C-alpha cells in the first residue's frame, strides 16, 4: 500500500555493498524449493517455508496473489544461479521466461525464509532499480534503560488491532506529556524498522531520549505491519484509513489520566498521516513533522525516480497519470510490483492528490518542523514549503541528519549503510529540538 512508497523508492536508488562467497547447502535447497513451488503454482507450500514474521507481512492470500501476478507477467522460473552473499542474504540470478531478475533470499536458524525480494538484474554492480517484493523486518529488543518502563499497548479498531509500545519514565510524579510517534512510508514498524529490509531502531532511540527528559511516548505498528492486524484487503485500503487509526490512538491517549497533554509526531509519510489526524482531533497540544514531505507524493516519487532506469521511471509516470484520471493499470513491470502493483493502486490513487502544505496550513496547533540536510528521500525544500504554508511554525534543520534520523555522510553508499545499523543512535539535536518544543507547550 502507499505507506510503502517512499521506502520502496529508497531501495530503487540505493547502492548495495556485497561480498562473494560459496553457496551454502541450505540456501541451495531453499532456492530449489522456491523454484519448484513457484513453477507448479503451490503458494501453500511456499508459504510453509516462511518464518513467522514473513507470514505476518505476507499472508497466504497475498502469497497467492504474488505468485499469480508474477506468472502472468514473467512466466516460469527456468534457472537460478548463485551469485554472492549480500549481508546475510544469498543473491541469485533468476532467469524467467520473460525477464531476468535478482532474487535475494535470507534464511533464519531454522532454515525458514525470513527475507525474500526481487530486483532488476544487471551484469555489473547494480546502481538502478532494486525494488523488494517482500522481506521480514527483524525484531528489536526492548529499551534496557533502568529509568524507563515499557508496556504493551493494544487498541481494537473496526478493521483490526493496533499494537504498540508505551514508554514512560519510571519515577514520574504527576501527569506528564506523551508523544504519539507515527511511522513513515513502507511497511514500517514501531521501531522504524521495515519489512523491506532496513533496521534502524530510530523510534526506540527517540522514545528513550524523550523518556529520559520526562516525556512519555507511544509508538505503534501500522495496520497490517508487525503485530498489528487488519481484516481489510489491500485493494480496499485508503490513505484515510491510516489517519483514522492515528485518530483512534489519539483518543485513547487523551483518555489516559497519566498524561497532561498529547503531542503528535509524524515521520516521513507519517507526517501527513499525523497532520490529517490533528486536523480532525480536538484538545491536542502540538504537532511535530519529522522529515515530512511538503509536496504531493507523485512529485516526490518522480524526483526520486530520476536515479532509476528510464524505462522504470517512465512506466511509473504512466501509472500515476492513469491514477490521476481515476483508472488503475492491471499489468505492471515486476520491478514496480512492490510500489505500484494493481492491488495497491487504489491506495496510491487516494493519496497522490493530498498536498501536505495545504493540510498543515489548516492545523490550529503549535507546529515544529524538523528536517535533516542529508536526507535522500525528503529534501530541505519540503520542510521550507511546510514552513511557508505555516509561517508561525518553528523550523529546525539538523546538519548531517538523514531520513532515518541518524548522522550520515552525503555519499549514497555511506548514507544507505545507516539504514541497517541499529547501533547508531538518532541525532542528539533531534531529541533536544523535540524536548524544547514540548516544554514550551501549554497543557491541554
């Protein structure tokens, strides 16, 4: 769905570091079974190979849809050839009847598939499209700081159940502020880790920093991600569903007598989700946009697509042009499947017309806009556009911070490396800016 868009594009333009090794027997067995089950249209057997986290991210019905769609577009898998290992994943050249792709396959200690994605095949080191179809997000340990307490959060909605983590200072006296952290684009969980393969723990670090400053926080898995469930089919999901979920969590926090005021913080696409939720909610204390887009999604994605192969960029533009006319595209290039497959296009259609600058202008709350100047996905221009629309907002540009809120170099390979280094904390200036903003707010 659309919440995958910007993170998918991050992978489209990424440069991957690899190192060669010999193929391990368990990987040879797994890729052989994958080929067999795919060619014989046995989604149940393929699904049985998945680790629990992958089964959650890609239920059986979606596994069936994936196999059916790939068969229709690129045919049977004729041959797989081991190429190398990339981090913990085995990389295979996969020759289908109508296309050649790379398959990245990762196994856990039980030889279950805990990571699987497809990307464009290139003879040389890939610098173009690299769009994952699915991969499980690794779990993160709880915050170990003895001064903080973490407790599970569960909220039942009409569409399913939202699951999250509430972090509070252990020795808090009286009511304290609470920050609702809304995750960004892609299948991103409560810790800012993605089932597309990145592991940052950024929101966990953020919760820890806020807790040490006497501020509680709630971070949650979006519907259909991590431990949050949904009964809604992907093709029926709209952008408004995300803001409805955030609004329900806001109400739950406002009903909690432990908290003096509720502040909404949205990261990346979560910024726009948060804006809309704030516009509809009452008695909020403030809104914080972190790396939030200031332009419509189609404009930002088209900008990111400049680094993708021209044919991929052109096809995506054609799909978006059709969506703007209210029409979906039933057949898409496999390289765009994760981003714009038919079942996700209705979500895209519901989101591409929303202008963040217009929405933030309507929010009647104190607003803080934070942006890193080494962000490869959302630019300083976006933050400036939000500030222009909401002139009374506070704008904070953090030097050296990238999209996952870490100190990062300007070169793409070095910047991307931080997306998979959970040992790196978030920028201290980020926490300072948020804490200072909250301390200056009035209680609601």
